[in-house]
């Protein structure tokens, strides 16, 4: 529960000033009353003969309308005639709580239609939804790991933490979750690395339990910063499921391949690559690594040898995106300020052995500031590709020509967008900005569909590319966004 002083525009936005807060963990109801005090600053004073407007913002549990009781009263100062509220009074839009020196409450409260988990750690990782499952035993589970070394499994429908696993070291490698029906396990497997160089594998047993698959000292003290990648190798004739992980020693990185099932047996180690590996993408016969030295490296999945690279104008912070036909003839890379399109080296079997600039009608798109996160597109769903920048803009680019389709905002900028974008075809483009909002844009026009305030305390770390929030997934069953924050919060925004 929070109180904000409105900045005068009658909207709940980044210009409002927080003047009071009570976290749910600190609720102390006395005779059914929870008091929230102003912080004592001048923002709490209402001068004589003036009126100030404040926002009272409540975060409620899912299905709050079914709770009993579900009504309350609001007193402002010494007001002896409280205003009564029930959940049916609430709206999905911001509404003002106006006060005068007499303390009268004149309007209603904003509805907060999402759950939030508050932790005491920080998250430099994105939530991961378990993929490829139709098993009702594992509905909408999301996995997220933090600086406290704890991997959390959360029920998306209600925000319940189902189980936790302590890796023993800070985690800045986003978990990769996959429903394994290939080996006959028929349960989710979760892989992630930690700052001490260990690669962890867990099995979600359902309910509130997890079991160990393996824990490997993969990097001998070097750090694992990127999410592991998993992919079948030599498929379909003699398919092996391989796991690829990058090890960073502070100056350069190597890639290691492991058997994803048989005890995590080591297969190969690559030669040194430049800088930290930010993202990896495994194809059937190749593995692509996005690095801080401005290059994307192509490694042969057979033995880890470097079989090509592409140099961009700056650090490659996001994953490469492969599209086009089934042979994977196109690839997009955001490096520095520029979006590139290159000849890829095959999403499946191929015989390409160089990475060259794409010709034809394509022209590189210069976004004017660093491209963060991965470009987003879907081959069959759109002819557009979406990127976000540290300069506070989202761009929609024609993926065939590199021409600008639209930008948001159309002029000026909002806060830096360090977590990239998430695109759901025919629905929206989602992202989080440093201005404290989660946004949804029309994917065809760039028009603002909605935004949700999610004010957090910004924390920077000199050793990590700080990402205030990371949007992960749209949950198919519960139709919502799961969002993690660097100050230890996990949000769920339903999109109904």
C-alpha cells in the first residue's frame, strides 16, 4: 500500500512523488485498521485554502473479489466521516484521492490487478517459463534465480513460491527450462549457471518438490553469465541433446558442451572468445555466441571450433535472431547502435562456413543508441523486427529492407530500455523502461495500448550491465506478463 502526491496532471505516472508506504510483509492490523503515515516532508502538507491530490495505490492478491470480507473504509487525517469502498467500486484506471485541510476524501481508489513478490535479493536474470508442456501437472510454472543464489519456482496463477533451490553462489545466468518428454522423463528440466562457475541441473518433480539432476564445476571458478542453450545435435538420424554454456574469466570466454541427459558428460571446450558471452543460441550443427567484443561467433556443434564471426559496431547484448526459410538463410544482430542482417549459417543442416553482410535491398538500421536485449521477430507471423535502446526508444523495422516502420515515442524518449522487448504476434510489443512503467504497444502501428506503473528502487552494479527490469514471457494459460526487477521484486500483470 502506497501514497503518492499527484504532480497535477490527474494521472498516476513517474512525475508523482511517493510520500508513504506499507509493505504487505509489514502489515500490522489493529482492530482491522492499517495506518499509513506520510513521510513528514513538505509534500505531506496541504496549505490553507488549497487542495492537493494524492493517489492511494493498493496491490491485491489474485481473485480478491472472492475474499470475505472484501470492503474497507478510508480515513484521511482526523476525518470523522470515512468513505466506504468495496471491490466493485474499483476501476482499472488510475483514480484520485483528493484532500483538503479538513481531511475529506472525495473520490475512489485505483485497482491494482496483479500480484507481486518482494524479496531481499536482486535479480539480474529473466523469468523462464517451462517450454513444450501440455502436462496439467505443471501448469504455468516460472523459474527465476537471484543474487542470493536461490532458484525459485513460482505458480504464475497466484504468485505462490512452490519450491526453492540454493546454488551456494550468486546467479546471473537466466534459467533455461524445458519439458523433457524426449528421454521419457516427462518432467521439466531446469539448467542455469552461477558466479562460481558451477552448472546446475534440476528436475521439477511437480507439486512443491525438486530433485538434483547434476551439478558440474564447469568453469573452474570462472563465471557463467549467459543462459545455457540446449539443442539436438546430428538430428534426426543420430540425435543427441547437447547443452552449451559460456565461461567468463574477466577478460575472455570459452564455450563448453555437455551431454544434457547422461550425467552431464563433457564433450568439448572451445578456444577463447573475446569478452563476456551475453547470449547464446544453439542450432542443429552450429552454436552462435553474442559477445562484448562486438562479435557474434559461429562454433561448430561437432567439436567447438570457431567457424566464422561477424564484427559489429559495438557490444552485442542480445541473442541473434534466425529467420527466413527452414534452412535459416537470414540472421539479425543488434551490435552497438546498429541492427544488422547477415547470411546465417543455418537453423538446421547447412553448408555455409562464412558470416557475411546480407546484400539485396537490406540497409543496416542505426538506432542512435545502444541496442539492448534481443531483436524480436517471428518468421511466419510478421514482416517486422523490433528492437529497444538505451536511449529510451522502441523501433519497428522492416526485416527485409531495414527501413523504419514506426518508433515509440514518436518524438523525444522515455527512460532507458535495458531488458529488450517481448513480442506476441497480433497482440502487443511489451517492454519495461527506466521511467517506471511496463508498456504495451500495437505491433503494427506503435500506438500505446496500455502501461502499468511498477515503481522500483534502481540499483546499479559496476560489474553487471544493470537491467532494472526484465520482461520474460506471456503465460499462455493465465494470459499475463511475468516481470523481474533488479531490486528484488517479481510482478505478474494479467492482460485480460
